[in-house]
């Protein structure tokens, strides 16, 4: 079984450009861009939906120290 080629980030710049079938001075031509977009899709990260403000607020009370301080404030308010 043949060895796979090394990852592009382990190569010399000229070798990486050749392996990625690009041109260091010009970049990709228009047909190359269209072909790679069709094959790989856009270069975007998937985004998580934002957390609700209620959960962000509730996260503030996960620390034991914060819970002790809230309990002390309630006790002081009751007295």
C-alpha cells in the first residue's frame, strides 16, 4: 500500500503550492475556484446558536463561592 502524501503544512512552500494545484503569484483561476467550491463548499465554520440570556445569567451562579455570597446576602437582608 503506498504512503499517503505528507500534509501540506509539512511541505516547503513551493511543494505545497504544487500539491494544492495553485499558483503562488496568481492564486487560483476562475474555473479552479468554481470547481473547488463545488467539491468542498465555502470556507465557513458552522456557528452555534447563541445561548439564551437566561442561561448566561444562570451560569453566573455555578461557583460555590458565589452561592455562599448570595446566601450571606439573603441572610443579611432577612436580619
